[in-house]
């Protein structure tokens, strides 16, 4: 689970498309129960906050 979260984080920094980025966000949401048990997630959390603050995400 640790590797998958970091792979998803990397994809959020340089997404192939908005659809891929949104899918990564949904996957991270679904993994959130496990992700909170991982260490060194500060950069991912900061990025997720920044993405949530944008107006470009489709809800």
C-alpha cells in the first residue's frame, strides 16, 4: 500500500490528463484508511490540499 500511495502521488504532480488526475484522487480517497497509517505523507497532503483549492476539478 505504501508504494501505491507514492506512485499515485507522483502521478498527481505530472498527470497525463485531468481524468487520470481525478481517478488518482478517487483512488487515494478510497485508500485513505490505510494511507493515514503511512509515514512521510506531508508532501502528498499538501498537494491534495492545493488540488482541492483549484476550480478546475470536476465534481
